[in-house]
C-alpha cells in the first residue's frame, strides 16, 4: 500500500512531460523558431524554481496539504486553459502558471 503514496507525484510527472511535449509541438507547428520554442521550457523552469523556494518555506509555516491542493488546482486550471490558448504569448503564460503549480505541488508533497 505504500506505493499509493508515490502515485500522485508520478501522475503529475507524467502530466508535466506531456505538457512539455504538447506545448513545444504546438509552438513549432505555429511556425515559431527554435529559440522561441525552447525558451518556453526555460520560463517554466524559472517559475518552478522560484516557486519551489517559496513553497518549501511556506510548507513549514502553513499546511503542506493546502499547498499541494493549491498546486493541483492550478495545474488542472492550466490543463483546461491549454486547450483554448491560441497564441504564443498565451502558451508562455500558461506554461509559467503551470510552473508555479508544479512548484507548489512537489516541495510540499515531500
């Protein structure tokens, strides 16, 4: 039964990987050059890194479960919004928000 503890992070990892793949493919299909396509992953990484630092500190003061739920809610919102985003700027915004959601989820889950 202990494996159930690791199921939510594994599922979110799968979601992050698929989000990266779909986001970069959509940008490439829109005609964006390689720098623009790869920079979206840098934006995600920066947002994730900065949020992780803050979430690690907040998890000690606040309820870690609340941060996990907030991260999941933001991830679900980003997934729903990602279906409807039409432009490159919107993809960047959704990827940044997705990085914040993942940054809230992973440090708090530990």
